[in-house]
């Protein structure tokens, strides 16, 4: 048995193995259709998979796809973990545990701050993956559209100058869509050359939105088993957002649809709260935080830029150290200090005011349950810090 990081010559064998393990769960087209920018014609699968081999044959594998968040000039680098596959004959041998252990070691060696995946909680919790982050999910019904999206700007005459059409790689407006995506206050880092393909991850269908023939925005939606989910929607002017909702409803989802939003898009959430029958707040994905200082500092900056972060100071401790957090005069700062193994004390003898293990602290800092923690002495308005990965970036 050996563990290797596979080169691109393994691509077809990787796809064949994953399709066989998952079977009908990935439906028509297999992984090449499910994650096209990795397994489709565009992706090379070069050095982004760990394999367990027995006599040269794949017995287990997983994808380690680099991904980055951007907020202004700040970058937060991590990896998406996916395509977690073990052959039926190799189950129970501990191969996936070995791969997940290897991922943790590799993260630290390469300087990645986090890993993110989707999957059953207890399967990955042992390796430090915690369900966290905040995602808003709202159902938009025909009644909501009829009664809430009925202003003069959205009447039948005004809506006629708008259109929504499938986004194709060769359309010149694709460049404008990519530029619009990159203009957002916080976003993931995506390559221009495969932007449209990337929007098709998870069997998404990307669309361009035009007003009077001019580019006005784009969206990506998944149509699956009678349910429609808009996973990403960006517009050139925020006033276009309700128009885009009505346009998509009329053209593509007359039975209604769900839309996913990050918690920091406050103006959109205000509209959704006023028009929808209801919405729910849930965890985003499962994250393993390898460098809490980096993730925390980046998330504090995101909150400062998107919805404001009140000035204040807070310190807390985990088994990995004492963290001092500060927001003051439009800047944020996080400092990590080593602490004695025997206790959570600083060098001058002061005891940290709040101590939790790493997993619980991750959920407190970034998860929706932060509102339920009555004994967390963080400054008012701080928690939770935003951590949101768009569905099209998940692997």
C-alpha cells in the first residue's frame, strides 16, 4: 500500500473510480458533469488528488482543490476537499483516515489556513471538521412575486426591456460577468478562462441578465428533482436585484425557487425578509481551521467592510494558544500567543476570560449558533464572523 499525489496521467482512472464508488448518486454524466472544471475536458487533475494504491490499483482517493477568498487586497488560502471515495473491498482498512491525516499535514506544510468539505458530520468531526459558517436560505413563492414584486419598476411594461438568457463561453458579456463577480467586496478567486464552466459545478446552469440589450448581471441556478435553487446572483446595480428575481421567476421558475445568500448582504436580506413567507439560517459547510489567526483576522475584516464591526477588544483561549482580537479606528488585529500547557494563562499571569476547545470555538466564532451563546463575552455586534462559500465553489 502507498499514498501518492496523482499527476494528470491518472485523470481517467480517478474519474472511473469515483463514478463506480458513487454510482447513481452522481446521475447522468458522472463527475465530469458534476464538477466540470475539475473532471471535464477543461480540468487536468494534475497534483490535486491523493490516492491510496494497492498493487498499482486505486483503493481510495480524495480531491484537494486549492481555493482562495479575496477581500480588497487581503487573501485567505485554503482547499476544498471532495470526491471522498473508498472501494467496497477496501472499506474498514482505515484508508480514508490515512488520507484525511495526510491532508492535515499537507495543509500545514503548504501554509493553507483551512480545509472545507460537505458530508456527514461525525464522519469528519474526528479530524477537526466542524459544521459552521452562515448561509441564508429563502423560498420565493409565486404569491411572494405577485404581491411583493409589483412596483411600477417591475410592471409588465417595464419588465419587457429585460431578458435572461443562458450564459455561453463565447458570449462577450461573459467577461463583464467575471469582472462583476470580482468587484464584490468579498469573493472567491476564480480563473477567467473557466468562469462559465465553474458556474456549472453541481449541475448549475448560468444565465446572463440584460436590460435593453446591455449587460445587467448574471446568475447560476440548479434545477434538480423539481426544485430550483439560485446559488449565485450578481447585478450591476443593487436596484436591479428585485427585477432579477421577478425575471428569473417568470422565465425559468414559475413554481417558485430557493435563493442562497451570505449573511453580510444586508440590503438583499432586508428585501427577502419583507417579501418571502420565511427563510432559514443554517450552517454553511464543514471547516477544518488549520490557522485560526489567519481565518479570524480575514473574517473580521470581511465583517468590517461589508456590514460594520464595532470597535472593541476580546481575548479567548483554546488548546492552541491565547488569541487577542481588536477592532479600532477602521482596522482589525489578531495576535496569537503561546500559553503554558498546565493552564490558560498569559505570561504576566492573567487568566484568559474565555476558554474553549478548538472545535467549539470555531462554531462560536463563525456559526449561526453564536446568537444562542449567552455567556460569550465578545463585544456586542461581533459574532458571528462571516464564513460563506458559494455553492459553485464547493467540491
